[in-house]
């Protein structure tokens, strides 16, 4: 597939995530939109890694160009998992204190 | 149209539709389920690009672990009873317009880029995405970041427990 199709798809997914983070007020939905943006970037990284591998494999069949990109996606997933666990703990703690998941109530960190 | 193209367009349409449904649905539980559908579509894209390891990890970690965590938190909060307060219409319109501007700027940028006009992402071939090759590179070149990751996970676990504790 042409790399442009992947770029357009990932841009559309990322924009949906941006729109969701800007328009929704439920803090959990905002958090899920951030996960959506992570995934759009991951997909684009994999597509680019296969693009570079496709160029390199014409001259050298055994080349490992592009492995770094896929490992980077792996590390992004690892960091996202850690981030989600801490973020959801923060959300649960805030909900226990304020009984709300509205980001307009959560915008002041004091009290 | 070849099978690869049909699969690509089907998976893209599925991903975009379910990503839109994440925003549109009122019930947070439905949003989580649509996000799981999105992740499965993205995993299908990974399989199409022959990145099999990442496809499986995406399903296990994202659709399996993270989304179940989201579901647990939503169900613990019992959000279904309270109706979510809506942003007013102008704020929503401003959000959609700014997101659309973002999309427009980048699409026009990609359309003008001459370097990528002829580049093709290799599908259904190439074995760099197999676990054999990725594991070899991960445990030789990237072994230090891999070990640091375990420290990150330990700190995240301790942090989550400390913050989630009733005090």
C-alpha cells in the first residue's frame, strides 16, 4: 500500500482523538482519546518501519532495517500501560474526593 | 482491487467508524467497547503489515489489560446513573473546528510532500515483525532500556497503590 494512505488514516485517527479530548467533559473519555492518539502514532511507526524495510530489502534480503521502529512501538505500549495504571489511580482518588468526573471541576488542584 | 487493498479499506473504515463512536456514545461503557473494536482494527492493520508480534501485544495489552482496567474503574464509579454534564455548543464547535484545522493542515502538508509520493509500505511480506528478529534486537541492542522498563513498572505499581489507598 502507498505510505500516504497510512498517513491519512493515522492523521484522521489522531484528529478524532484531539477532537474528543477537546469536546468531552468526562475525564475517562478524555483519557481514552489520549489512548486513541497513542495508537494512531503506533500504527504510523509500524507503517514507516515497513516502508524503510521494503526499500532496504531490495538490495539486501537479510537486512534488519526497521526493527528499531517496531521496538519503539513496543516501548510506547509499555509506557502507556504504566501511564494508564497511575492515571486511573489518580482519577479514582479524585472521584473519591470530589464525587465527580467532570474536568471543569477538576481543573483546580487545590482543595 | 486485490485482497490486501480490500482488507486495508475495510479495516480503515472500521477503525474510523468505531473511533468516532467512542466520541459519540453517551454511555462510557459503550465508549470503552467501541475503543476495543478500534484496537482490534488496528491489530488487523498490524497483521496486514506482517508485524505479528505487535498485533498480538496490542490485543493482549491494550484490548485485554488496559481496557478491562478502564471498565473496572467505570463500573466502580457507577457512572451510569449520573448524566454527564455537556459542554456548551460553542465550546464543542470550537473543539471540532480546531481538530479539523489540525487535520486540514497536515493533509495539505502530506499532499505536497514529493519525497513520499512514490514510497510504498511493504505489506504481506518481510519478516522483521516476527518475534524471532524483534527478540534478537531487543535483547542485544535494547537490553538496557528493557531493564529500565522494569523499574518504571515497579514505580508505576507503587505509585498506583499509594494513590489508590484509602487514607
